[in-house]
């Protein structure tokens, strides 16, 4: 393993790195920094928590050297406001001993406020695509001086439908520039994007695409229904000694509210909830309180699966498995960061078992199953929830095999003695109807 000194990093950046407590580069940093410094386009594939943000910021800061002009010379595009804030904080830490000007802009805040923020001049601009486009259309930002464009979390960008906006930027930005594309996973869509976005790129991949960090211990429980999941969550969270800082991921805002309502009453420690219906200030306050250690339990939808960079998260709990299998990698990547260990626990109901198998295929490993605690309060599955699960299983099987008909593919007639019911349930075919009546 080389050192940061071996990578010939400038003294101002080295000083910032030392103050952050980093002693040696991560594999993605060791490989990407020299490539980016050489000026070529780079495609970086690395899972979350591997230091890829610093892998592109360190050479970028060295390239820009000092403040110059008023227009941005480097733009970093990220998919969500939470991630924008996190990346902006990382940039602030790394530029501490330089005079480079940086700014972070994102939705949820009036664009005029951001226009005033960048008006005095900015060298590196971190932005979400929508807000950057707002500023450009309002002529509050110019791209004439841009020499480097970074697209971070490219797979998430595509999932969120930002490709049309990115194409708009590519038409406006100067042709002569360096392009850097980073992604935690590498699927067909990301590959297509790389062909469109990069010119003869050097590829840096420190682990196979969609490989979770090695220090994450992954397990799952088979849980029959929603209520038993709630009971299991409460059971696990009683262990305050081990479950010190926990993120609980849920699939919907409605589920998040129900989980929060139960957890708030029955478990110890401060709790917060985050989803898209929560205001921007509420979400930021929740993240900051979680980072500071004031909050023990954070309940959130996938809005935060890539926007939280917090050390010493002991557990990530998937109350629901994500329908997008790649989001699983991003969720569990919130733990075991910066060479710490962590545990990812998934609660899997019958309708989610096929999703679990797909996730195991994606990460190329089998996740161990744990037996439910003997003294867990088990609740019988209600008929309505059972029907929903069966329909979901049918839906998934039909996607996998279009010829699959499933349990709900045909309407069955039940002939009763009641004349009205009988008439309603009679076959539509007249010959069959006549034969049926004759038989009756």
C-alpha cells in the first residue's frame, strides 16, 4: 500500500488529509488519483464507503491550485440534495488550507438564494441537475470556464431519470474538458452512459460491480408479516449495547410513519424520521443530529441510501427489501465505513424472498439466515395481507417468466342454489349455459 506522499499530493491537501485522520489512500484513491491527474477521462466503479469522493476531489483541487475568476471551473453533479450536502462537506474539509471557493446548490431552497451564493465567484460547484439547470436558465451561472465535469452516483442518476438534463448540459459545456464518471454499480445503462459521456476512458474498478464492503456482516430473518416485523425491530433494539447507531430503511413513506410511530413508543434513545414529505430543514436537522450522536435511530426511505456518510453506524436494518436490487448495496453501505465494521439485517416476508434471491445473485454471495428469537411475539398474517403477498409473488414470477399464469390468472365460477348468483356466475357461452341448465 502506497502513502499519500507517494501519490505526490500537494502540501495543502496533505495537511487537510492528515487533519481528517487518514494515514493511507484507499484502493480507489490509489488507482484513480494518478489517472485523473494525467488528464484522461476516468470511469470509476467502487462501492459506497470506499473513499471515491476524495478520489476525484484530491486531484481536482491540485489541478485548480487557487481561486481564479468568477465562473466555476469544475462541476460535480450528484443525484440528491442529501448527497450534495455530504459531498459539499467533504469538499470543504479537503479545501480547508487552500483559497479555492466552493458552493453547493440543490432543490428545496429558493434558487435566488443559491444565485447570491455563487455570485461573488466559485471554483468548484457541487449541484443536483435540476437546481443547476434552474441557475443556468436564470443566467445566474456560466459554464464557459468549466474544465472538469464529474458525475457521481451515475447509476442513481439514471434511476432518477436525470439523463435528459445531463444531455442538455453536455451540449452547453465546453467540448475541451475532462470527464469523470463514478458509480457504485456497473449495469447496462451505466455502460451506455459511459460511452456517450466519456472519450476513451481509463476504467478503475477496485471490486466487482455491486460488491458490498468486506467489513459488513449481512444476515436476514424470514418474517411472515408486517406486524411481526415491527415486533422483531423492537426486540432487536432493546440491545442498546450493540445497536448503538441504527438506520432503518423502509420502502414507502407510509411504512416509515408506521415504523416510527411504534419505535418512538417502545425503544430507547432519540429517533428521527426522513422521507420526501418532510421539509428540507427537517431532513437536514435529522441527518446532523444522527451524525452528532444525539439520535440513536434514523428511519428513512431510500432518499438517504446514498446521502449519509456517518462513521460508527452499528447496524443497517432493511425493514423492507428495495425493489431496485442495486439499492440494497447502497443501503448497507451506510455501515462499515472508514474501515469500521457493521451489520446489515434484512427482514424478509414471503413476497420478498424472490427479491432476496435476486440480491444474492447481484452481490454474488449467499446471505445467511438467522432463526427468529424463540420469545418473539409472532402475529398471524391477516387474510388481506396474505392476499397482497400472493399477488406480489405472482407479479414477480410473471416478470421473470411471461408465460407464468399464477394463482390469480383466471376467474373461477362458483355455482350456488341462489338463482341470482347462479345467473351472475353462468358461463357466457350459450351452448355451455344450455348444457349446464339441462344438467341442473
